[in-house]
C-alpha cells in the first residue's frame, strides 16, 4: 500500500485553504489523511480522502506496511 508521508503540503479542492498532512488512517483498503490548516485565523484539522486534495510540489507516495 502506498501513502503520502506526513508533512506533505496539500491544497483542499473545495476551498482556498492550504494545509499539511499530519496523520494517516488505514482501514482495510481505505486510506484517509488528517490535514491541518488555518481557516480564518483558526487552526483546524480534519480527515480527507485523497480525491479531496491536491498535492503541492513534488511528493511521491511511499510504501507502507510489512512484508
């Protein structure tokens, strides 16, 4: 399974906010990312699926798990 690592900068698609991946949740075959960002001067963090954000800059997915 491949995931983006924590610290990756992302832009949320449905808003103008830019945030950073601060957590990863894997449930069976589903991956969610916790993204932390500032909204109107207030620090927030929420969980998003990969289709809800765009990775900023060059960041590759990395393998995670055990062999």
